[in-house]
C-alpha cells in the first residue's frame, strides 16, 4: 500500500516557474509492507515522462536484495527514505530543475501481482533565468 504525502517546488511565487539549475521539485509518499521486497524482487520506483513521451527511471529508495531503506543521490535527482513508524516508510524524490523535464509527468510505481501506481504529478514549467539582477 502507498499513499501520497506531499508535492512541493522551490520556485518563488512571483515567478510561477522553476529556474533551471537552481530550483527543484519534491514528491513524498508513505509506503507500507516493505518487508516483502526481497521475496518479490520489486520495490517502489519513481519515473518521469518528458514532453517528448520518453519515460525515464528515477533513483531508488530501497535496496531490492535486502528491502532496506536507502538514500541515493545522482546528478539530476535524489531519493531518500526514512521509517516513520513500524513498517511505514516515507520516501521522497527530489528532481533538479532542468529544461528537458519542464512540464514532465512524475509518478511512483510499485510493481507486483497487482501494480500500485500513484496519480501523475505534472512538474511546473522550467526556464533559464536571463538577466539576473
């Protein structure tokens, strides 16, 4: 089971867009039943689909072999995981603002006998900031 917790962006309200290379967005979910990850070989995974329709796999919050929470940082994204109560984990996906992910769709998928898939979340428009003051 998984439930949506929060979707946030770092942009300034006066701009109404994210600045490439400066801002980011973050999605957070609570997931339950992580104990069965090693047996099933499947863990919750973030994906994003860019405006050209290409699907990209995000970073991971769980080690498939052990089912344990992990934190992972890559060049353009970061995943984190923490246990909030017994067998309940809060996982977050932070995606750095890059122009190619402007208006991309982000979702969380937990494959299994019956796949669990979150709603789609659309990222804000991302622009290069010109003429900084």
